[in-house]
């Protein structure tokens, strides 16, 4: 059993606010792992530490065999990260957005075009749509391009922070299908943060519940539902947070 990500007793403070109070987390290679919790629980801080964007104050962090923060440059070459607030360059077309980001990862123009073509395939948008400026896109179309450009590099670890946040149901379903198909075909390790319990239950092999800066439960969605004697992950989530807070 090999871990793509391992965190032990990780703590992080921002001034007088303690965001993480001792997070312990293990993500297996090749699994789709969900990180869920209420607003302010520490989800995004945890993801940013794994993505090398934030340094932890205490504890141990290992990503893809490299301890952080000292190996952050090596880790950055092996991961791709989509923040919740990610956007496109509005003056570029959808295709040009894909190609621009492909050039960051590729070693040649030929490879960049191959990656961009892969992104177009993942996004499953027509050439007409890809030829339009991103500023003309709906929020759902723009998010499909943003998710596709994150997946197209086939990184060893993909981190998606709220990939369907604020989208209508049709756009959210498209993106969930993109992620599910990619995970099935590429066998890449994926970490997803989401408020959408249906999404987490549908996509994730295992889930960690973070509350007040600590992980309070980790298991498969079905086991969490069974353990809490509830009917779905949303009810299990509420019960576990309630039991922890009592």
C-alpha cells in the first residue's frame, strides 16, 4: 500500500487564527479522495499545503514521495491544482486558453498542441465553442475548460477545489462525468474538495471529514453512512459533526 499524500499532525496559523490544529491524512495512490467540511473548517488550507502554495507551521507533509516544504519545486512538476476561484483569460479563445497552459507544461510546441487537443477532448466542447473568446462563455463552459486544462497534463496528483461550485445542475453533471471518466481511464490520484455531498458520494473512493481544523472521520462514503446509521452522506456528515461538537 503506497500513499500519494501523507499528512501527520499538520498545523497552520494565520496571525491569531489557527486554521489547522493537527490534520492527519493519508491518500492512496490512484484513488479519488474527497475532503469535505463546513466553511472555515480548513479544507482549502489543507489543499494549498499539499499543492505547495502554503507552508505549514508544524507537522509532516509528504506528497508523491517528497517531503514538504523542502522539495516543493520537485512536487510542483508532478501535480496540477485547480483553485475554486480559477478563471480563464477572457480575451483568448477556449482553445487558446488550453494551448497557453499546455505550453507551461510541454517541452515543445508539438507536445503543447497534443496536450491542448487532449484538453479539448476532455472538455467535450465543439470546435465552434472552443473558437469563441472565453469572455463569451457561460460559467459552466468556462469551468469545463478550467477543469480540462487541469486534467490534460495527466499529472500524478490532481487537486480540485470545489470543481462545480456555483454551477447549474447540467454543467455540474458534465464536470462530474469529466472527472469520473478521467479517473477511470488514467488511474491518477485525485483529491476533491466539495460542498456537494452527492458529488462526493458519486466520485470518491474515500472521504475525510474536516471540522474545526481536524480530521474527524475517514472512510468510504458507504461505510460512513453505515457507521452513522443514516441514509446518505449528507446526513452522515451532519451527524458526525454534531457528535464531535457535543
